[in-house]
C-alpha cells in the first residue's frame, strides 16, 4: 500500500510539473493581427477576425522622416511596434528610429520586455548599459556609422550624440511592445510623487534637492 501511495504521488508530481513548464514555442497560426477595438483583456491583444485582415495591418510608413529633436533631451524616438503595426501582435519584434541633435541624449532607461540591438546610420554615438547589482558595471562604446551594439533586456542603457552634427540610429527590439521606463521620469516624475523621505534617503541628498528635481518637467521622448 505504501508503495502504491508513493507511486501515485510521484505520478502526480510528474503530471503537474509538465503542466507548469508547458508552453507554445511559436504562434499557432500564420498571424494574429491585433484587434484594437476589442473590450476583451488578454496578455497582448485579441486576434482580429482573419476575414477582415488587410495588407495595411502589416504596414507602417514614416521612418524615413527625421523626428523632432527640439525638446530638453535633444532626441526623438519614433516607434513602430504593435500600436502602429497591428500585424506585429504575437510576433515578438518591433522597431524604432532614434534621431539625435548635437549633444542629444536618449536618457538612461530600460525595456522591461525586450533586448535591443541598435545600428548607427549617421553620426557618432556614445552608448552603454549598466549591469545589475551588485557589480553595476558599465559597458560602453563609441559607435560610428554602420556600428552595432546590443542592450540586454531589462538593463539600464543610454545613447548620447558624441559628434558635432545630427545622428540617426535604428533599433530592433525583441518584443511587439517592449515598454520603456525612463529612470529620471519614473523616480522624480511619478504621479503621485514618491515621498521625499524615500528619495532623500535613496539618493543621500537633502529634501530641498528632491523637491527641486520633482518640480521639474520630465518629458517623454
């Protein structure tokens, strides 16, 4: 009887373990174009009826046009993700164009859902990312036209226009919706604000400095 109970227990563990690790390694249909008007909430977007899918669902134009860099950062990110291209739904990729004015900065930020691979088309960029605690090691490089650099998923990274003229880069990301968390915006521009006590202790500065930082306008680019 004890042997039987042990066998049943082990069989149960095997079944539940296999269920826990089961997954779909790839889409189960040719495409799942995002239905942006559906009221159903899922992880991603509901599929549009294939009968109503058209070529424009897989199309986006405008990445040949420079972005407006007349902002405090001197940079502009033009996105081509599932919000602009419904056909990207479930496909795990997206694209951005980034324009930089002289001394323009794409400020330190993270993509919680994607690794990024960036190629410089014009100009010179100083780029880098920082590893997680406790090393916090900076990996950085000056990139010229045609150079490529990878930013691992979730790590803080940045790009700075290192040259005297405008710069342009394109980046591919491993998610239909990578998400962006700009560090300064999230920390000092949260709504409602994070407590002065918390930020003052975290950054080891006075309440007055925190108040000054929180009072600034933190734009999104």
